């Protein structure tokens, strides 16, 4: 008789749902939450054999892996934790996995603090920084500059459609940083007032391309034209090992409801109800396939080519984007696996 497929702990399920629905968001925070969920799964696993324990861990990692495709910090975190699973007994496997997850989370925090110190060296007293989306790595640079006693001001892009710029504004105001909040379309106008563009990254490719929240590439192009340096704050967990062998980074397409509500759609198309239900609901229920002629696209990320980036700041130092592949080879070697598929 075949064993039942391994279940995942409810905490893993809840974390995966929170990541997919963006209650947990941002590449570093996602990685941290995934490692924590794996540790909880390891702690609570009722596996009666080492094989069952390993299979359960792989299932938990798969569940987390399948949530969002663009931030490589997620698979990097899962790989790191699973590779530390070591031992011949369930007890040893459990303790080694938990220790590895804890080490990962500690390193993540330290890397962000270290990166912040390095990034802060690029900021001078009195500088104005333009931000996009909400990046904890980017904010770590501002925090370290403030700790160095520098005065920093920020122009914060709202960042449609989810408006993560509001989270950035809230954090900066907590630190007493003067904030000017602008809509995304105003960025080019305000670049004349900025000394730096400072953004984070979800993934960095081997050629130095930066994958970050949609709108980053347009901002970088405008910044280059205006002569404003673009600084990307990204821990090495954001380096995408698969890109060393020619793979591209998947760009997440999110639900159109983030851009346009059902009511707004009806206003545009003039089609309101079908069978007494909203158009979208009718389509969902297969009542009647209605083509209202309107397509809404919602890519969550875009790719900024290395020529528009001045520096990638990591906990290992700052790099011109074109040289980042050297660091990637050093950190990952040439081969990388997907241990959750084993
Ligand atoms: C978040 C985003 C952030 C990076 C870096 O997108 O693009 O700039 O993830 O964040 P989303 P951090 O809100 O869709 O997750 O520096 O915190 O890792």
C-alpha cells in the first residue's frame, strides 16, 4: 500500500496564502517568512521515518515555492533550509532543519544591516532620495545614513496599483524623514530635485539586470536622462542563480482587480449585469461567456537593464551591475538544484 502524500502544517498553508495575497510581501520579508514556516513544519512534523520527514519538508517547500514566481529570495531561502536538513533519525533531521532556518533568518537580518551601512556611504548629508515601491533593503540604507547623523529627505512614488509607497512613507515619517509623496506619473518632474534614485530588487540576473516592482525600469531610464544615479539595494539572496545558465526570470501577472474593480469595468464597457449577476461573476460561473472587449494587464515587475543602474549595493560591497556575475559564481557555484522536487 502506498503512503499518503505528506501533508503540510497549517502554518505553512497560512504563510503561503499570505504570500500569495501579499499580506506578506517584499522579497526579504517573503524569504524570512518562508524559512520560519519551514522551521515550524519541521518542529511539528509527526513523521515516523526519516524518509517521511524529508518528503514532508519537500512538500512544505513546494507549497511555499508555488506562491509568487519573481522574487528569487523565496527559492533561495527554501534551498538553503532544505540543504541543511541532515541526519539519520527524525530527531536529528528536525533539529538540523530548525537550526538551519534560524541561521538563515539571522543572516538575513545581518546582511540587511550590513548592506545598509554600505549604501549609507553613498548618501551625503542633505541628500534627497527618490524611492519606488517598498523595499526594506533600500530603507536600510536610509536608516543607516540617519544613524550616521545625516539629514536625508525623500520623494516617495506612490507605486500603483498596490500603493506600497504608502508603506515607505509611513516608515520614513516614523524616522522623522521629510517626505514628499507623488503619483508615479510625476516622477520625471521631481527627478530634478533628487540626488539619488534608491530601489530594491526581487531578483538580479547574471547580466546585472534588475527585476523589481513594475515602473522601476521607466524610472531608471528617466533618471539616467536627468543624470540622477540609480542605486539598487539588494542582499545577495536576491541574486538569481538560474540566470547564470541562461534562464530568464518569470514576471508575475497579478489579478486585474488590483487595477480595475468590477464596477469600474462596467462603467467603461457599459455592460453591467448578466443574468442578474455581475459580468465577472457570470463569467466565473460559466453562465455566459461575455467578451466585453476590454483587456486589463497587471504585470507586477519589470526588468531594468544594467546600463541604467549605477550600483548594486549588497552586504558584500557595492558592485557595478555588469560585475555581479562574479559574486554569483562565488556564492552559488555553477550548479543549483531544486531540492523540493527530489
Ligand atoms: C516588492 C518589491 C520590492 C522588492 C525588494 O514587491 O518590488 O522592491 O521586493 O524588497 P511586492 P525588500 O510588494 O509585490 O512584493 O528590499 O524588502 O526585499
